[in-house]
């Protein structure tokens, strides 16, 4: 399966990518609906679905043009079937299935988190053993990875995802959506030691996370006193990245891994990168990031995992979307 076209519509990015031989990225088109949703302060599922439906033909045409290939040359059509917003997933999955039927090629049902998890190795023929940290708007996961097909989730968040915490606190501070970038910018002028926020579950002895108490602590502080915005942003950010970095390193040590791979939108955060590198270096653990444009949602990472999984004839066209799909299962095979 040398030429894969992948569609990603699990949240508010409408994305199509074309990948040759698992490593040669011919096109990766991403149309972000962030601006559409920013008016609502978050993603509105029905608005996302309608925009996916309207945008997909254009985004796909652009991808084919950029790649310089005709639709008839595509060997397989992949789409994210989960996890994600049900009606948003439906649009991309129906689109990819229709192309697969029209072109008489296989349909590949892919897992969104798997795409994030392996994005730091984009283009490589094998995924090496490592400890994966996925930090996105929807997920916070620590995963012990022995190989592409052998992965074990060690822990996740019991409430908000890391990116969600950034988005919610940004909203409290009156910043725009998505909030991660805005908080990071504001935090640069702030003092991270000015306010002491809880480091939830830091000493819980497991690999679980919790970020909703932190968000509540910020809300109480804002209700109680006049604050200095940059100091709140910096102190909040420090609380999040400290726990992420400490637990990722502890998990790598527990599993005997000497490599931590970080993915998802929050992995672009420079404070997180610094905290991780510092904590990891103390134990001679290396840190690997995904290429910048593959950190937030995109279809290139979906095409890559489709290429890694390739073999077998593809998935049944009866495959449904799986809004709560987890990482330990492959996307529903036929
Ligand atoms: O990976 P992604 O597209 O989300 C999901 O798949 O769910 O990442 C989006 C998330 C948002 O929550 C956004 O606020 C956060 O990543 N984010 C950041 C930064 N850039 C994006 N969070 C902290 N610092 C950043 N620089
Ligand atoms: Zn994502």
C-alpha cells in the first residue's frame, strides 16, 4: 500500500494528508475551525460537523493538487474513527468510505490517539520502545510502548485533559481559544512562584493525573483578589508542567525506557519541554518531540499509523465510528 490518503475530522480540524511509502509526505492540509468556535469559547459539535461537511471536498482537492496525484492513484483511504466527537467523526469516515468505494480501494479505520502517540516517529519504518506522553486538548496519557502493536496505558487523567485545563484557565483569564498558546505567551512575563497552586496527584504513587482542582484553585483566586494576570498564567503553567514532567520520567524509569516521546498540542509548550528535558537528563533519558506541524490535530499522523499498520485487506465498510475508542484496542477491524 504505497499511497495512502487519510482524513481526520475528530474535533475542529478538517484535515487530509497524502503519504507515500510511509515516509514521504506529499501533502498535509489542515483547515482549523478554531476561529469559528472561538465565538462560543469552545468547540460546538454540531457546528464542527457542518463545517467538516462543507470544507472536506475543498481540503481534499487541495491535498491532491499539492501532492500532484490523481485520486485513482490512491491505494487506500484511511479515516479517524475515534475517539472524538461522534457527528464530527461521522463526516470524515463517511467521506473516506465513499472515496474507497468509488475508487475500489480498501478503507482503513484508524485510532486518533495512536496517531498522536506515534507522531514523534513520523516517517520512520519502526516505532522504537519508549514511554509515550500524549498531551492534547482531549487526552493526557502515559503509555509504555514496546512496539507499534504492543502498548500499555499506564495512566490518564481522572478529569480534565492537560490542554483542556489550559483552555479553561485561559477562559477564566479572559484570553482567547485555544488557550494554551495564549497562556504560554502571558506566562513569559510572569513570575511562576507568585501563586502556589496544587500539584494534584503528584504523590499519588501511580500514573494518573487530575487537573480540575487546579482550574478551581485559579477560579477561587480570581474571585478572591485582584491578581496579576501574567503571574497567574506562569504559576498555573508551572503546576501543570511540573506534574507532567515528573510523572513521565517516573513512568519511564518504572518501565525501564530510556526514551520519552511527547505528542499532542500541549507538547509545543516551551515550559513543558524544558521541565521534561531537565528531569529526563538527570536519568539519562532522551526526549523526542513530534515535528511542530504534527503536534496539533492533522491527517499526516493518521496516514502514518495507517502505513505502519498496513497489511491485511483493510477494514469493513460497516465499521462504525467509536467516539470512546481507547488506545489498547485497534480501531475496530471488520
Ligand atoms: O492535539 P490537539 O489539537 O488537541 C486534541 O487533539 O484534543 O491540541 C490542542 C490543545 C488545546 O487544548 C491547546 O490549548 C493546547 O493543545 N496547546 C497548548 C499549546 N499549544 C496548543 N497548550 C499549552 N501550551 C501551548 N503552547
Ligand atoms: Zn488530537
